[in-house]
C-alpha cells in the first residue's frame, strides 16, 4: 500500500480521490484549507489538517508530518486550484496574484517540501487544465486561470528533466470540464460531460501506474477538440 498526498481535498475531485485511495487501503494525507469534509468521513486511512499552500507555517507542518510519520511519500497529487472567471481588464493585480499563488507557487512549494521524501519509484501528478494547453480552445475571462495552468505544464517538464536520474517521475494531466463545485461557481448552469468521481477514478489509477510509462509528459484528459 502506498502513502498518498492530495491537495485540494475538501470537495470535488480531490475529495473523491481521498475516499477512493483510502477505501483501497492506501494511507492518505488529504490537505485543504477546510478540513471539515474530510474529518467528517472519519476514515481510518485518512489523515488531515487545515492547510494553506501559501502559508510557510503550514508547509513546515507538512514537512514535520512526512518526516516523523511516513518513511516515504509514494504519490503526490497537486490537485488544489483556484478558478477565476472575470474579464481581463477587470482583474485586479491582487486577484491575478492570488490565482498564481495557489495554482503555481503553491504547487511548487508543496512539491519542494515533499520531494526529499520521495524515491525514484514515486510519482508527482499535477492537475492542469485544457485551457492551459497551447492550441486548445480558449475562453474569455480565464486569463489568470488558464495562463497559470500553462505554467505548471512547463514546470512539470522541467522537474522531469532535473530529476530524471534520481526520480521521482513527474506528469501533468490537462483536464477538460468536470462537474465540480468550483466549475459551478465560475460557470453557473454549465453541465460538464464528466463527474468528479469519474475523473477521480481515472486520476487515481494514473497516479499509481502512469509513471511506468510516462515522465515529463502532458496528457490531455478531455473528449473535446481541439
């Protein structure tokens, strides 16, 4: 059984993944600013505490946990994200920075904290978006969100190159629309083709086996074109 860290676990895909991994017997550290939904599960295989990716203190708590409790981390899933749907000229500097603080800087900080506890066989999976893929269909209002998701695609490629000798493996999944609370908040009334549970099931299996076939790769998990 593996030791799994999932960020953004209070709802949507992250919440469903935490349950799926734990029900299969894996040890899960489920991280989110709001830990109440995970605590309510009262699952013996899930550990949680309030966690803000942008907090240096919370990153220290994460470091202390994995250093004292787990000998190693097998899978890190950078799932936490912030979606802002707002015309570019109306986005304040503070709002733009907030999106990057979660979607880029937070991803980098968590990964940097966890990497020393990962072996060559480990797998870092970062969740991006089809909106961040060059040449894909773009939507007005997503300048901050989609550009931040493009950044972690390149970041993943760079990590794979830098750590290719000693590991772990790094891959990034660009997701199409998934019916989550975050999507509903940004696009009220829109119906996505996939549920959070369906996507969580796919990501769970990929995180456990995908590093046998891929490293430094972007995989587009979407049935739409382009």
